[in-house]
C-alpha cells in the first residue's frame, strides 16, 4: 500500500477541483455537480469565489461618441517656396529662420543698378514715342483739313495716316518694354507670398543667386492640417464639418474635417481624410504627431459597462457578462452597442438593467452557480475555496 504525505493529498485535491472548474465554462456551475458536489457521492459544498468591492459594479448611464480613430502628422496648411526671378547679387537679406513675416514683407533685395538703368531708358523711349504719335496725329488732322479744301491730294492723307499708325506701334512697343523693365526692377525686391513663418533661408547677403534658385520657404502655421487614412468600411461615417478630438503636443485640441478624398486607395483600401486644426497662437509646431477621433455621432443616455467586463461567447453565441444575483455567479448574455475606447466602456443595448451588479475585475475563472463572498466575510479575494477545503479535509483524514 502506498502512503502519501498531507501536502501531496492537498495538491491532488486542488488540481482535481481546477480541472472540474475549467470544464464547467461560463455556464458551468458543473463544478459542484460531480463527485463531491451537492447530491454527489462526496456531498461537498459548491465552489465559491471571494470578491473585493472594486470587483463588482453596476452599469452606468453615460454619453457615448461613435468615433473613427485617426493618427498622423500635423503639416502647415500652406508651404510657399520663394525662388529667385532673376540672376544677380544680393544686397541684403532681412529675415532668418523662425521669424514671422506678413504677406508682401521684404525678405531680401538684389543689386538693382542695371535694372534701374534699363527701366529709366524704357520710360524715356515711351515718352519719345508718345511725342512722335502726338505730332503725327496733328499732321494727320491738318492734312485732312487741307484735303477737304482741295489743297492737297488724297495721297498726302494716306501718308499721314500711315505715319500715325507707325507712331502708335512705337508707343505700344515702348510701353511693353517699360512693363518688362518695371517687372524686373520689382523682382529685385524679394517679398513674402503669404503670412507665416520663415521655415528655411537658403541665401546670404552678397551671394550671387541664379534665376530659379530657392531662397526662402515660408509656412503658414495659423492652421495645421492632418492627412489621415481611414479604413474603407469606416469612411462612410466621415463627412466634412465633423468634430475631431485630438491629443497633440501634450494637450487636447479640437479640429474639423475639412475634406474627404473622393476615391479609395486600391492598395490600402483606405480613404484619405483631411483634418484642419486652428493654431492662431502658434503653440503647435508643424510636424507634431497627433492622434484623434472623428466624432460621427453622439449617443446620449447610453447604459454602459467597462469593456473589460464583456466576454466573448462561444461560436454563434452572444457576448456575456458575469452577474452577481442572490449571492451567486450568473451568466447574462447581452447585446453590445457602441464601444468608446477613450472612456474604456461599451454600450449594452439589451440584457442588463441599471440595478444589476456585474463582475468587472480580473478575478480568474468563474462559473455559473458559484457562491460569492465579499472581502471581509472570510476567504481570499478572487480565489475558489473548494481547493483549499479539499486540502483541509485530506489533512484532517490523516
């Protein structure tokens, strides 16, 4: 005959109870129906669990947001690159990186001596051409008068008319040249195209700059924009004008959906959504990572429970929660609704009432019919007592 120690007998009893509880499942309560359970050969007590007050709570009423999560980088609404419109030497550069500028503000100036001389010459040519046109027009008027009196032939009239037409052409050419030289003189003054902040300065005073070279980059930072990819299945819930709650730069901010792309990206099966965030005080930096939620609708007065309290049912079955009723564990199948990840709760459409008490803590394996004891009434929190009782009976038998 084999002899076993008290500790060995206690361990075997605990393992046997754990196996029975595992086989019982959420509907199980069967742990107390086998050998040793009520009505069984051993006549033992039903397994029990001890819960702390924080392990049990009642559903609450709250306001839920049906939201689509988005993440991305906040970029400036506008980024303007200022390029040189002519080739020349820089006389002065007036701004540096990080400096705010207004639209039309002078950023740099080219040496304009040559351009100014060409502009003065064009103005003189235009004045001369206008004088010639005035004289030709006077001669034409006089010739027509003489022709009407029969003093000159018609040929002289034709010649005078041609002289006026040629003078007008010279005026037009001189005027076009003046506009060109004036534009060149204007191009020697490099100005900001938009109101914003100088992000990059690529030139220095005295530097020779080629036509088309990049000189400055000015970004508009009063409004930032995020381009986020939204899954195709959720894109139908997103519309321009919807509110977006953001966490960026260590604080909470609010934005709006500005635009939604009209097509789905065939590679990622997502739709690009553009969200704009006001930044009038400039407290947010371009390039800041942001995570947010596009609120498509708000459900008021929803009955909610912590998301951790909801358990998946077997294949084809509804989700369930563990409910405490009459001092025992009950399994209540529920119909979930919206899930608010920000609050960590889920809406219960059917299956629970506001006065029900449910298990919300992680207390280990539970089963239907298990006795519930609250902490302070004896027992260990969250532990089934049947194993400990079996171990005690084995020790007493010895």
